[in-house]
C-alpha cells in the first residue's frame, strides 16, 4: 500500500538529549534520614540517557528493546505523566496515550464514567465526550459491561476500553504501550486498522512493542533502547534486525557489533546480509534445491523442494539445532522451522560435519523472499547465523493478487444463477 506523503511545517515530536534519573532508596527509613539530616541516602538510577529522535506527522515509530530498557518511561514522559530530568521535548499537536493497563482509570467507576473523565482530562468539552460515548461503547464491544465497574473487567476488556477511549480523542499524536498485547486477535486487528487510518490522515504514532513482525509491518522507523540509551535508530526493518541479532547472540545490553565465526572458510553471502555467532560450530554450506536435487534460487509456487544446512563443529558440543526462516522483503516472517524436537545424531565432537535437510512444498505466492539459516544450542547464543543469506524468487502460472504471501491453490467457479434475457431457464456455469 502506498502511504500518503505529508509535508509538515514542523515535526510532530522532537526529542533532544532526554535524560531521566530516579532516586533509589533501600527502605523508607532512608527517605526519612535524608529529609531530616539533609544527607543523601539514595542512589541514582538512570532510566533514560541522552535519548534523541524526531517523528514527522504521518509516521509510525516503533520503540523496541529488552525489559528495563526505558521504553515505558519514555512514553510516560512524552504523555506528560512523568517529569524529565534533562533534555528538550518539542511536541506539535494534541497527544492521546494508551499506557499501562489501569493508568488513569478508577476501578470502582463504570466504563462509561471512566471514559467521560478521560475525555475531560484530554481537554474535551462535556458535550463532546457525551457525543463520543456511543462510538466508544460500540468500538470497545463491551456490551453491558460498559456500565459496570472497571474492577470487574478482565485485562483484555480493560485494553478494549482504554484503546477505545484514546482513539476517540481528536489528537495529532498517539502513544501506545504494550497494553494491546492482552486483547484478543480480532480486537487487536481492529485497533491496528484504526492506527493505520490515523496515520494516513497525518497523525503520528509511537508504538512500544515486543512483536518484531508488528513493528516491521506497521512502523516506518524504529528506535532500539538498551539500558536507557539509544543503540540504533532508522528504518524499522534494519533496527529490528539489529535487535533480533543482539537478543539471539547473547549480546543484549552490550554496545557494539559481533564478530562472525573466526575460523574456516565462510559461505559467500550477498551484500546486505548479516552473520554472527560464537564460532563453536560453523555453517559451511547452505541453500535450496528443487525437486530434481539441483541448486536453485527460483521455485514455482507449489513445487516440492528442500532447504539444507551443513555445519562443521570446531569443538566438542552437547547440543546442535538447525533453524530456517523465510521472510518477506519488508522483513515479516512467513515461515519458520527448527529442529528442537529432533536431536542431532551424535557424537557431537570436533571436526564432525552434520547436514540438516528440510523437505517442503513451496506454497508461497509469487514474489521475492529472504532465507535465514542458523545453528544453535538449547540454551545459549547462536553458534552461527546467516540473516537474509539467500534471495528466493517464487513464480507461478496462476494469477494471485499482488501483496499476497501464500498460494492457497485457488480453484474458481463462475456460475450464472439467474435467467438470461432470452428466457433460458437452466443455470449454466463454468470452472476456471
């Protein structure tokens, strides 16, 4: 889908050098002692340090990172519910936010009452809120629970209420934390469709999520935080790949790039691919073969083929697993498989070579896809991983709509069920 181009006079959000520190006390007596004796009894914890970024109207920014990285703290500061310690924030427009479940809602008030108060807190007039309440009730699909206390709601019902109330605000900027992760699949899709329409109208969105596929599919760019610092920022696909690499290489919370395996000849991987691992074992060959056993990079949709990985062990290891991932050009994973339930045949000793062959029928829609290969143990970082190592082209003789990801082997039946002008009384039809 082509997104509309917006040419704003100023960014929706500009953040420069944002820093937030908290005072941490060992106990309540330390607070009292510091207040009375005027002597520091605390330690400083830096939740955010020198964070800078900008967001234009019509853009969606994904904020990713491990737990404790400072993602929610960032959103709370932007929403105005938490003060910053240092730095500059420039916000152009009205902000609506969906933070942690329960934030700003009273558990003893009904859904209707909470929505009314939330609207007033967002600067809406009473008449505006009353006019929005029927839409909020319908969008949330809470039914009779809309009139019941929020303390009787499940976490998913709370998410419905919070998002519906925030979505009703005529805002320019929408901040969304992980609150939507507890909603059911149908409501989540409804929310994301709403965010897409909000973006297409020129609204700016900041989304905190651990769902990498969601970030790559919905966000224009991303910000990777670790220990309150910006590790990477840029296109969502590139930043997500860096995050995925750091998590699965055991290097999370460490600044810097990983070195590829240092020994042995390495497979030729194309420009733009990435490789990392600890080098205890190494991928020395990989690829895709067609149903005749010939190496190929082009497959007809529906054709049988197999992927293979050949691994060389550089030292004795206790466990070896193989993994395969097929992803779209935008980075969304459409298929993944690993051998966690299929132990590699031993002994897994130095200089042993093992090969894993995965037979499958390529029911992908026509288009281009990337293949990623990896070898790893049960618990621990990858021995070796090749990201986007192979570009796969899928072709098909059947017409499948552009943008589709899978080939469901369609069979079309066209049937004329009404009478023709000539008065023929029998139905006629045909198959395509």
